[in-house]
């Protein structure tokens, strides 16, 4: 679940008392024409977009924060209502993996019965050792419900990209074009041959704590 932004009518920057970072907004080049982009996801063409002053959470919404929302409201996610959700095949236990259907075009996803945010790899799995990891298996409806409870709103796609770029113009990563400058891992990303082998050189096979890496610009 990405950060949830809310507009604040004050100038300047920095992290506020509610954990929000205020950004001044402005005009930036959104999207990409890179050969590794996905035209089907409307990642291109590059176009100039203007965003107004807004604020955004410093971190992605963690399991702990989502649990506060669920405990306070009794909310049930869409995955719980449907009774299943997609889980990356590598993380699904053997028996469940065997009986889980897979999309033809993306067979690395398993439709795992019983998986939801609190049992992310299916029945018997847990987030007890991952309270500081980002919540997963959350739909748009779930995210909006969380925001309403928290007194916020979802950021727009343009706002999120503006924040995620960290002040860089069309760089491949929020810090530049090199994945590991000076051998330093700055994000949690698949490394190896997808989807069969992840070398985990960045230290994580799946999700990472929301504050595991340094913030962008």
C-alpha cells in the first residue's frame, strides 16, 4: 500500500507531527519512454505535469498501522471477503501452491485461498515478525477506507510519482541512473533471473521494513 497523502495549506518542507512530509509541488516530467517501461500500464509518453502543494506520508503504511485501523473499526478487507488473493509463488507453501490457480500471462502469481494481509502467504503465515513491513493484499477500496479513518486521502498518481522521484528529472531511480552506486543497495528490488532466482543481495527476499533504506531527496 503506497503512502497516503493529504493536502496541508502551509509552505515549506520537513516531516510534520503526523509523520507527513510537505512538498511544494511544481511542474515535472512524468512517465517514461525507456525501453524497459510498460506502455500497457500507460507509463509513457513522458509529459509535463503540474502538482499543487501537498503532503505525503514519510513511509508506506505498515502492518502495525493497518492493524490499528482494523482493530479500531473491525474492517474486513476485500481479500477476506473474496476468500483468496494472489501471492508470489515462491512464498506459497507446497500443498497450497499445487492447488492454487495461476494467471496464464503471469504464472508466478498463485491465487492462494485464505491469504490476506494478516496471513500474507496463506493460512498459518503471520506478520508477527513483520509489523514494520508494508501491508500487502490491500485493494483500492481498503486503502480508501484506511485513509478515511486516518483523516487523509490517497495521493494521486502524479503526486506519488513527483514525491517518489525525489527531485530527479527522468532518472531511472530516485537517486540517479545506477542501481547500486559504490556497491550500496538503496532499495528492495529483485536481483537475479526473474521469476526463478532472487539472489537477495539487498538483504530481502520479500518485503522490507518501511524504513529499511535511506529516504530520497
